[in-house]
C-alpha cells in the first residue's frame, strides 16, 4: 500500500505556511451557517416520544461536540456542555505553520488546558491541530501537552481555500501518504498516554481515496477517527453520505465517530443506523438546538426525550451573553456572537428570530444587555459541575 511505501520517505516534509487561522474567512463561515435544516427538521413538539426506535438505540453512545472555528469557541463549549449530553468536545483548530506556539496562544484556543482540559461543567476538551509539516506539528503537539493538553486531534477536513492553498486541511486527502507520515510522526513523538485522533472528510474532489485516507490515519497510529461524510467539494451541501461512514468503519480497526447533518434526535437515530457508529459528533445542530445532545442522552436512557421550552432557552441566551461579556467586555465580541447564535437558532425557534430582529440594529453591549433583561425572566441558567 502507498502509505506503507511512504515509511521510506519520511524525511520529506511538506512546505509550511506563514498564515494562521484568521484566514478562514467570514464568508465561508457564513455560507456554512446559512444552511437551513433539511426538510423534516422542522420544530418538534415539546414532548417527543420515539418509542418505535427505543429498542434499537445504541448501547453505549458517545456524543462529541464538534470543533467549529469561529462558532464553537470556549464560551460556546462552556454553555453547551453545561446544558448537558456531551461526553467530549474539541477545540477550534490551531493552525501550525513554521512557528511554535506560546502558552497564551494555546490558552486562547483552548483555555480548558488550564483547567485539567475540562470545560467548567467538567467535560473533557481535545485540542485540534491543523497543518502538514509533521515535524513542526509534533513539536507543537508536545508543547500543547506541556501546557496541559491531554488529547490531540488532527484536522484533515478544513475546506477553506486559503488553508488548502497552504497545504492544510482537506487538501491532504489527496495525499494519504502524507497523512500517514503526519499521524505516524505525531504518534511516535507524543507520550504514549496522550491519545491521538483525527477528523477527515471523504475526499477533496471525490471519494475515491476515502478508505485509503482512513486506513492511513488508523495505520499511522491514531486511536480514533471522526468522519464528516462529505468531500471538500461538497462543502456543506446536504445530504451527508452516512453510508460512507459505514464503509470506512468496516475497513479500519479503530473506533469511528459519525458526523454530518445531525440536526434532530431523528437524524441521530438515522445516522447511527446507517453508519453503524455509536459515537456521533454534533456541530451546527447543537448550536441551532442547544439541548440536542441532552435530548439524545435522555432518549438513550429512557426511550423518551423532553425538548427545552423557550423559557429555558432564554436563560441560556442571557447566560451566553454574560459569558461573552465576561470574556471580552468593551469589545464587539459579545454582541457579534449573540447575533450569530440567534441567527442560527431562528431556523428552529421563531422566538429566537423575534429576538434577533429586536437586537439586530443594536451595537453596544449595554443596550443589548438591557434588551435581554426582558427575555426569559425567571428561567434558571444551567449549573456548572
Ligand atoms: C463555521 C464552521 C467551522 C468549522 N470549524 C472546524 C474546525 O475548526 N475543525 C474541524 O475539524 N471541523 C470544523 N468544521 C466542521 C465541523 O466540525 C463538522 O464536521 C461539520 O460542520 C459537519 O457537521 P454538522 O453537520 O453537525 O455541522 C467547521 C464547520 C463550520 C460550519
């Protein structure tokens, strides 16, 4: 296999890039986030009962909160893991080029590293790296571990043109040999007790090398693999090809996590059935429907799930804004993040749309805070721990 032949060529390194994460443009983010839920993902009734599916639910489900650059940062991870249901979360990718990141940089992406890699609610957070210079990625991974990281994930799926142009993310899916080399190098250099995992798409332009890439990751020494079931060219266009996750799962010896287009409990049941995976990663669905993981976990335990009502959600919105303000008071961050979130939630909750309209023209933190005072009074924010 090409991957194995590549063992001989391990000295050859890919060129590095001098750019960092900021090159993932806002337009790409907006494009991915503007996706409306697929038909059938309309607002569910408050109490949903999926009795028919109860007896085929996965025995030991694992729910992972997706890494999402510019969307699921530490504040969103804090909020969503407080709400419940998640077993693990992953940081936004940390771009590795020619430098070695300092402690403040690592903590910027994953402040959980200073808290035993746990969100305030106690959910473990994995640090994700993106790059193609295996040697420098290994040096950086070791630094991350020195500063507290307990698990490293590698990104082989980012579709951003600037990242791909500099040989990072999904473009590496054209070079399974290089993927193997990167995984192998990191596995060799990292301490044995630090788990190494990877996340991939199905390919760059087509799926012809999907299995080869997955095997490169597994044979390189990763102990787990997440598959976002689309190629780079497919972007975020529905549908995600869940049947490919099963093919990959059948051809590698490591546990596979299924990812792509899980917006509802029913989608979760469908992706587990089609892919055969008991581990599922939730991205946009968890942001649009912040209790999605909690619903899935409830269903797994009881065979029924209770959806949050908007009074409860209103409490989360206020808490989110307070957490954003605590992180970056005096900046545009709290208002921008709140608008971004409401803009996504309005696809599921009409009330979020009304709130979005109410604050759309507001710019100052204080005026938004005042507007939020009237929202969800009396609802209790989720506790930590
Ligand atoms: C705005 C945005 C940012 C993303 N950032 C990352 C990232 O930093 N690392 C990564 O591996 N995947 C990233 N992804 C991909 C998601 O983790 C996930 O694979 C994808 O959104 C499909 O899952 P979903 O349908 O549940 O959202 C990003 C996706 C979006 C829309």
